[in-house]
C-alpha cells in the first residue's frame, strides 16, 4: 500500500502531470528526439528553471514513471512502459465495483409489493412515495439516501 500511496502522491502534483502529458505528446524541437525529450525542452515548455525540472523528474523517475538517460551534457526523458500498471489496476478495482453496484441497483426488485408489477427495471419506483423513476430520495427519519425511486 505504501508503494501505491507514494505513486499517487507523485501523480497528484499539477507540474508533474503537465510533464507527463508533455512526455506523452512532446513538441519536437532541436534537442528532442524520437527516443526521448531533452530536459531543456521541458524547461521551455513549462517555463520552469532547470533545478525545478530536475526535482520533478527525479521524483517521477524514482516512482518509475519516467526513464532518464544522460547523453553528453543533456538528460533525455521518456515514459517508462507499464509504469502506470499498479495505479491503473488499483483504480480499476473501484471502477469494476462501481459498475457492479450500478448493475445491481438497476436490477433490484421490490419485494414488498409496493410496485405495480413487483419489479422495476431501474430500482424501486414506489408510487406510494410519490416519486418518479431514477430520482434519489432521502428518508427523513434517517437522513441518508436509501436508494432510487
């Protein structure tokens, strides 16, 4: 879990996200090549100083998101293949769960006989509550959402 938290913290910085976006789709210049982006191009693109770029690139490289290769006096960067797999896999579990929960809500049946046909295609649409399909309602006695009407 600590590895994941560290990766997410690294990605949470707007400057680092801008760097990753630039590395994904770089603007070619005199220094950049097809196999990497020169650090000086990042400085120009982001309008930041060399020490600031170096700091952010060090963090991105430490987490494995980018690779750095020194060529002469310049450092070239590129995205590391499969670097985002851990984050994608973890966040994907939330997406799967949310989709499963949405499907379960959509297929929920009213077993208390309050609906005309006993089962609604988008959850409970209880006429006794005066609701319309798809609206979320609040139970006054509890004060929390109890489902779909």
